[in-house]
């Protein structure tokens, strides 16, 4: 019965890692879906990437971020 001392912790670790991964991806997906950015934040983000947006591009980027949907499954 000494094998219980090895099997139960390993199975518990695997279940915990899998549950943590799926719970984390679910939480992150919900956070990204609910993310709201105003024009100043979008402009600052674009400037940090080295891009200077004009008003038309800024409005288009804002509209695209509002309409963005996260895929339900990876790999699709």
C-alpha cells in the first residue's frame, strides 16, 4: 500500500495543473472580451509600438476592438 503515497500526489498535481490552466484561460478570455479602451489609451498603445495614428485610423481601431470576438477553441 506504499504506492498510494506516490500515486495520489501525482494524480492530484496533474488534476490541479489542468484545472488551473483551463480556469486561467477562461478568466483571461473573459477579461479580454470585456476590455474597454478609450481613444487616449489606444493612441498611447500605438505610440508605444512606434505607430502614429490619425483620427480615421484611431476610430477604425476603436471600432474593431469593440467588435472583436475571441475564438471559443484554440486552433480554429
